[in-house]
């Protein structure tokens, strides 16, 4: 686009030179008006060509920051569910109800020494063995960890009407013979960027740079590897913290 504009500017100046040199004087004022109009249009096109990707990046960032806030709440909810139940869930309503009603066990770990017979019943060999004991000393409502979070609406994709995040769970083989629970929550970029410049949206869908959100989705967790991280770069975490501080 920029190259085409530069070529057009060069062609305009060349055309202006020919007019000044060869066109009769009585027609020059008409052509001058045309050139002024053309020059103004080219300046606007150049400015628009420069500002369009800048504004696109600003607007998409605002949208992504809000989406990531929701994904982080979903991740916190899944981690709390895993801590209590030992697995993840794809039941959205069930996860919200879990936050409302479930409790964390508060535990205390202590070491103690017990006597253990290392021999036999007829020839006992009593030795002291250190043993770690975990005591449950109380319970804390999970809701306490979500008091300042809009968990009731965490599955609604911000800025997209009647759209919810996809939520899936599965198992991944971490090492041979060991299956580990995993989850993934995600939403498509194209829905978030609907109505924006088509060519820039296409470029965004194919983003591979380390400072960009790669691929077609904004997501947290994965069904292909053991991770609870998001696919966004660290700069979005900083933006989230700044927005939370402003609230």
C-alpha cells in the first residue's frame, strides 16, 4: 500500500512537470485545482495507510486485555476445582456453583517420631521412624478467593454478544504411563475483531511473533501439553495488572 502511494506521488509530480512545461497558460488553473485535489487525497491516503495498523493494534489490544481477564478467572476456577477434586471440569454452570459452595481444606503438616518394628514378631527390632502427618484444621470457602472477580460472567466473551468461551478437558501423557488432567478455555480472534480491517485481521490470525498472541485463538491451558499458562505474551499480564489497579 505504501509503495503504491509513493509511486502515485511520483507520477503526480511528473505529470505536474509536463503540465507546467507544455500546457497553455489558460488551462493551467484548471489542472492546478485537479492537482491540489489529487495531492490532498494522496496525503490523506498516506496518513490513513500509516495510522490504520496503529489504530488496529490499539483497538485489538483493548479487546484482548478484557478477554484475558476472563480467561484468568476461568483458570483460577479450574485450579481451585482441581485442588479439591483432583481433576478439571468442562461443566460451566457446575464450576460456578462450585465456587459458590465448595471449600478448601486448611491443612497443617507436622513431623513426628513413631516406633516401628523392623524385625519379626518373635525377634522384634524396634527403631524410631520419622513420619510426616497432614492434619486438617479447618475449611475456607472458595468464594473468598473470588470476591473481587466477576466469576458469574467469566464464560461470556466480552465485546461479543451471546458468545461464550469454549471449555474442554482431557488427559495428556506427561511421562510413559502417567496420564495428567488438562483443560483449555479459548475463543476465536475473528469474533473479537469483527468489523475491523479485513486485511489486518487476516494478518493477526497468522501472527507468529513472540510479542503477539499466536494463532487463531486467545486461550489458556492446553489439551496438547501440561500447562495452565495462556498463549498471550507477558505484556498483556502487565496491562491486566494496570487495569486492575485503576479499578
